[in-house]
C-alpha cells in the first residue's frame, strides 16, 4: 500500500501504483487509505465509475472525510440521465456536508 501511495503522488495515472494499490485492497479489504488512493488513481485515468466503487468500498469499512469528499466530487461527474444527475447532485451535497461535519477545519472539504 505504501509503495502504491508513493507512486500515486504524480498528477498522472501510474500503472505500477494501480498494481500495488489493487493488490493492497485485495489482501486487506478494510484498508481504507488504499481504497481512497485507488479511487484517486481511477479519477486520474478518467474512470469515474470505478472511482465511485472505490470510495464506496472505503466507506463500507469506515466513515471518513476523504472518501466522503471524493465521492461527492465523483457523483457530480457521472455520465447519467438528467433525472439521475439531479439525484446524484443532491447526494453529492449531502456527502460534502458529512465530510465538513467530520472536520470543520478541513479546508479541502469546504
């Protein structure tokens, strides 16, 4: 997980980081940080559907501000119908509120 996290610091998608992070979540599915980094990698690749799955996977193990914040952003990027887009937008705002409530001083969640 640490090697994948280290490789994930670049602004571009890194296949090796994906390899390490996906292996980390397979070996320890409760590793929330690995789920979050894997979701970020999917975002770098432009794969918002798999990014959403990763952030939801992290939230099944632990409610945390990073997953909530990232999921909020992903929900607004999904390519869905106008009706689903409105529902996703409302859900996105709720996730963002939850992230802020967890740490009111976190400027990224704001």
